[in-house]
C-alpha cells in the first residue's frame, strides 16, 4: 500500500471495531465526555516521518510526508512540518517554489525549512531561522511531474489555470487529512514563478468559505512579464553591466518619446541589442539570482555529467519573447539527449544526493517506482503553457475584498525577478498609500539595529526589499527574512 492510499490497514480496522465495542460498554456520561475530547491523532499516522536520515537528533515537532490528490490522476507530494511552538494555534502556511517546474523542497532544504542540507549531501543541520518556529509549513511539489509528484497517466503538459485548480484540490485534500488545522489562519506563500501560482490559487481559495484565508506573501515573484523585462534593462545598466555604448544603442532603437519597450519590441536592431543584454545577464558568468554572489561551477553553459545527461542552465522568466528561447529548448529535446534543467549558477548536487538516497525516500514514503528526484523538471518546464502575462486582475480581485494581507518582497540584487519591476507592478495597482517608502530595521545583537531594506505600505498590500539578498531571500539573509515573515504573519509594523 502506498502512502497516497486512504484506506486504513486491516489490523487498524479490526482495532477500531474492538475499541468501538469497548466504548459501547462504558457509562453514558463517560462516553459523552470521550465524544467531546479533542481528536489529537487526526493527522495521518501513515504519513508521519518517524526517523529522518542525516539528523544527529530527531526533531521535537512532528512532520509528515505523503501525497495529496490534485486534479484527475495527479498525486502531489507534500512535506508538512508542524510549528515548533503551539502548532494548534499557529497559522498554516503553504509554500511553493517556481520554475515553472522546480521543487518546493528547495525552499524546505536550502531556504527556510527546519532542516538545511549540508554540502556533503548526507547531513542536515537545524535552521535557527526556520519559518516553522512560528508557523505550520506545508511544502507542496507542484505541478505533477516535479520532484516526487506524479500522475498515473504520466501526462505532464499543463498551464497556469490547471496548476491553480490542482493546487486548490490538493489544499482541500490537506485539510481533509489534517482536519485539526482547518480553522487555523491560512497564508499562501511562494517565490519566483509562484508569483503566478499563488495569486491564481488565492482567487480560488477566497471563494471557499471552508478555508480561513488571511493573506499571501510572494518573494521575488514574476508579477508582470512586461514590467520585469523593462525594469531589468534599467537594473543592469545602473548596476554597471551594460556600458554606455550598449545603453545608447538601446535608447536609440528601443525607446521613443521617453518611453522604452524592452518587452515585445519588433525593431530588429532593438532585438539584437536585447540579445546582448540577455547574454550579459544570463550567460557571461554573472549569477542571475544574486549579482554579487559567485556563480557555482563558473561560467554557465550546458555540460554533460557522468550519466551522459545534458545539464541546461536556463534564463528562467526574462526576455521570454526573444526568438531564440523556445527553439533552442525544442532542438535540445529532439536531439535525443537526456536533459536536466538546473537553475543558473546554483549547485543542486547536495539536495539531489540527499533526496535520492533510498533511505531518505523510504523515510518520506516515496513509492519505489518513481524516477530520480531532480530540482527542476525539464519536460514540465518545456511543455508548460503560460496563460497570464500579468497578475493585475488577480491582485485587484483579492484587494477588492479588503480583508487579505498581501506582501510582495524582493531581494534587491536579484536579476531574475528584480525589485524594480515588482515595485512598478505594486504601484500600478493604484492602492491608497498608508506609509511612504522608508527603511525597515532588524536587530543584529551587538551590532544594534541595521537597515534591512525598504518598505512601502498600502491599505492591504506592502512592497518590501531586503538589502543584499538575491532571488532566494531566506538563503542569503535568513534573519531578515524570518523577521519580515514574523511581522507579516502577526500583522506587526515592518
């Protein structure tokens, strides 16, 4: 029986029957008291992780790994870690990584989960800034085909709308498996392409009164392709990447009447110069996820590993309209090579080694027949159909309810989804400003309070930057990220 099965084992059924018979023989008053007693063990015992390899000491909090039902025959792998303190009264926070096609276990094991993978690929260390210090964290591998998630029909072509529906179905299934959490405050959070995943999911969840949705938080999210592309060119120039010759050429061929279009410009000269920008940002050896961090493995390209797999490092979600992007991917697919998609300038070896250890997979209740775990799934990414070019309508719908807290936050040295584009996007929603842009502070012990970034607050949405952080904010600035998360959840001033 796999972990995704719902039927209790036969022995358990027999035990339940014996307990029921015993209960009938109890005095009526005691039986009534038992009925009123809280169901402490409502969580699915078959999904509880009893012993996680790599830890010197097992955690004091409970955590679970198993499968939630998505749409159709989709089984979405989840890893749920209860809050370290008072889980019954702590919020439930869903976390999704992006891609599209990348695993949310990256968020758990390298960003803000309780266990952080070490370079040896076998050891886990406890994270002093884990977000489950104050929240019940639900990490969901989505869509099907990503990580340990799968579909019975092995059909992994999908799109923004289908993914939102499948994630919604999985969330409903989660609250059926864990009914003790159905009344807790619910927050939807994520990173990168979750800038699309989370608002589209939130629009479905807000219509479901059985879920206690309180808000959403998105880090370095893709909110608008147009604003992301347009702002990136400015970001690159003013961070010293382009030089005056290229900048002048871009101004001449991509701009008119003080308006620049770096997004879908049809001018051939403009496209040529944007290709130059794309090569500098994504292929020159700079770390697209953190301009000031080294690029793991040196200058990216595509290389072969010992398994004769082509490792592709893709630009992600910038300049998606440049002509060479999809055709290169499709040519690579037709070449017959096995292809692995890795985020640029990142080293996924440690996480991959850990999650492909047979003892780890067994501890996480992963079916043996599933293929090797990869950080990102090339086929899911390639076949993914992007429906929305902007999340404007979704945010306006959420904001019109006037009851959800929304946080858009950005590490300010990320180039994949840069802070400027997200700030432009939030400003374009035309909400009432409550607190003008100002520094926000974090206390660093003997160093005292330091500027952690800048924040601008509107009536139900805030835009916040984290100084010196890249795309994966909790990895780069764990204390600032935890402080921000805590203030967001507790509705405290930033």
